[in-house]
């Protein structure tokens, strides 16, 4: 049986924390940021946790 490869596209989009939580970047950071105030800009820079149901699917896809 051949080796199982990791899904490289998925690895680039998410990060798995030490406790097993899966985080992703917030959307809408690429352009149209000049009209936002500082609070909105700082809020978009933080990572967001995935839903638990999605976490299970993502972790399963990483292994296969």
C-alpha cells in the first residue's frame, strides 16, 4: 500500500494548535481596507477557530 500524502492546499490554509483546535485566517483582508477604522482592521488580523463539525473533517482530510 502506498504512503498517504497530506493535502498540501489544506495545510497552507489552516493551523492545528497544540490542544487540537483548528484555526483559519479571517476573510476579507486583501483590499478595501483603507475605509475601515482601526478596530475593524485589528479584528480581522486574528485567527478564527473552525466549527467543531468542520474540525473533524479537516483533521480526517489531513491524514488521508
